[in-house]
């Protein structure tokens, strides 16, 4: 069989470009995606590929606001057939809306290299790099935005902000050096400017001030965090190293939450760090044996925090998400069901730990519970504290998987908007139904399906 005939047979099995145009004209976007989901661009002569890519891009742009998941699927197919600037832009936008940051960055980098005169790629990639605190790379990328494009003004503004941030970081390093010198001389900093009352340091700056309370707790605070802990006989060098680790962990929690959720806490947050013995003494031995930390009354209290271990850093992210939700939700975190509040914190903790879901051993326990009809439901967890259930770890993971399903349905941006809309005027389940077309039973089913691997 000759080569031209093989090509004709392959084309006969693939939908013609005209089919893509017809489905796009009828706005049958799902049918359009299904028709070309398995089609390979190599099945079409190069001259015909734009005829498929254009309708797919049209679908991506049409669905970007209302169905980002399908928009991403159509955008991905459009790029496969032809890497136009429009297709790469739509793919990047839909990837960000569906919380697929790596795909967004890849599309933006391709666009920046292939279409250097299009200012959108440099601007949006620069934004992502700023979110990653990669200031040097962000400035270099933003400087590639052409001066005559409509994005140039915003790029210049971001460059100025980034350079100011670099300058502030340098000032902060100087502040740390100054503070360490003061601590080395054991100077009483309770009379320092910005200190109020019993060692309560309040500052509008990101630079940290230091103090000591009457009961011997050291305080280190800036406008984001007020860190408190007992010195536990640490000398100056040990205190400086420990505080540096804690500051790093908290800044990571702030940056990760802002980058992933889209919002971070704006009010100062108190963070109290205990050894396991101190936590048990303050909270009770039974409670101390059950929890790694908690957020309550605008403060995080961390158990067994004598060392800043990877698990403690992950726990800080978990509790920080609770603190952020308490501020983001108009009526406070208490207006959210226990399963949703804990599920959000647990899901983002997984993301911070670069996990796609619960650890294997816990997933196996969940599968076993599901087969026995003992997996806790969203209705059961709607008002009960998860820690009171027979297997709290299973309850936390099931809640996180339900949140993961909501992210899959609409991305993190939609989920953030949903949290901001929650109020006491309607039940949480009815709000879910109106926003996601899902009730508690549907989320239960989604968790069971994910556990079964289907």
C-alpha cells in the first residue's frame, strides 16, 4: 500500500476540520472536545491543522469564565494542533484557574519565546515568578515586555514593586543583624519603639522586633506574625537559630497560602510554640496526645515544637490555612462546616508536602472503611468535630478529598470566591448546590469513586 493511500485512510478515521467549525458554530463545546480529544495532529496535513485549532481556541475562550476545566481541555487540544499566541494565552489562563500552575508556566514560557512581541506572556510569567519570591528572575522577565504594548505600564509598576521589595529585604537583613547585636548584649527590648504593654510588639513593618513577657516568653513580631515561646535555657546562638527557623517556616506558610489559595491572612497572627511537656501542661495530657497543633482565638498553638521539623512546618501550613479562612469567610471560620474547614487545611497541607492525596497506609484504611460502609459522610461531619469520630485521620482525609473534588470542578479561584460568599442566610449545602451543582451525597460519591480508582 502506497504512502498517500495510508494518509487518506488515516484522515478517513479522523474527524474532518469542517466538523470542528460546525460544532463551534453551534457552541457545542463538549461535543467538540470529545470529537477531537483522541485525534492526533499528525493525522492531518499541516495546512489543515489551523482549521481544527481555531474552533478549539474559540471554545477555550468562550468557556474560560464559566467552565475553566473544559476550557483547559479545549485549550490543550488547540495548542496541540497549532501553538498560536491566542491558544497559549488561553491555555495558561485556564491552567491557572484550574490550579495547574506548572502547565500555566510552561505555556507562558513557550509564548514568551515564540511571541516576544506579545506583552501578555512576559507580564503573566513575571507575576508567577513574583509569587514564587524569585524577584531576580521576575524582574528579568518583566523587562522583556515590549515598551509599546498595553502590558508595559503594569510591567513597569511590578518591576518597581519588585525592586522596592529587594530593597526592603536588604533592610530587613540589616534589622536582623541589629536585633542580634541587641540580644547578644541582653538589652531589655521591652522599652523599644513599637512595644506595647506586656511584651506585645506591634509593628507595621515586615522587620521583626523582639521582647520578653513577664512570664518569660520571648516575643518576636512583625506585622504578619507575633511569635512566642519559652527560651528553655537556650543561649543567644540557639535562640537566634531557632527563631530563624520559625520565621522561615511561617513566611513559607504565608507565601504558599497566598500563591495556592490566592489569599493570605492580613491581620497579625499570634503563634505560640510549645515543647510537648509545655503543651501538655497548658492543654491537658489527653488533648496533647491527639493534636499536633490548633488554631483558636486568632492564635496558632503548636505542639512539640522544640525543633522546627518538616512535619511541624507542614502543621503550621495547616493551621495557617484555618487562620486565613477565619479572615476570608465574612462570618469567620466558624461559619464553615467542620469538614470543609479541616478539609481545606488538610488539602493544602498535602499540596505543601507535594502529595496528591493521603499516604498509602491511610488510603488503604479509607478503602477498607468505604467497603464496610463506615467512611464518615459530609452530613455526619457537617457539625461534629472530626477529632471526636472513631478514626479522625480518615475523617480529615475524606474531608480533604471532598475539597479536592471542588478544586477539580472549578479551580482554586472559584473555591476562594465560594468561601467569600458563605453567610448564614442559606445552608452550606444549598450554597454548594447553587455554586457547584453538588450536594453532600454527591461529594461522598466522589470520594468513594476516587478511593476505588475509577
